[in-house]
C-alpha cells in the first residue's frame, strides 16, 4: 500500500516513528515506534481516544519505552547488530 493513501497525520506519525527508530539505532520501524509517535503527536485523535478508553498514558509510554529499549540496535561504526541487545 502506498503511503500517499494514508492521512496526513498518519504520514507524519510514520515519519516521526522513522526518526525515533533511526535515533535509537533500531534497524526497522516497529509498532512501538508508531504508537509512541501517534501518542506524542499534536492534534492527533489517538491520545484522546486512549484516555476515553481509560488507558493510563504515562504507564503506556513507560511500557513502550521499555519495549523500544529491548529492540535490536545497529552498531554505530560498523552497521551490524549490537548482539548485547538481541
């Protein structure tokens, strides 16, 4: 599916998720990156919907951060997986 078919807000979230993955040296964009980006996005409907559903947002963000920290990372200089995190 082409990214142009997504809403502009979701395209922005994907871009933010990609930046997050790159910044943390993760080799791929994972659902955790996307959900975190959608929660943090200004003007998104995700945060209000989650609040309305009774989700504890600080706890969710903490869980997402922990999950993202456990994802594989690329080595900085070599571009190979850092086996300590795999």
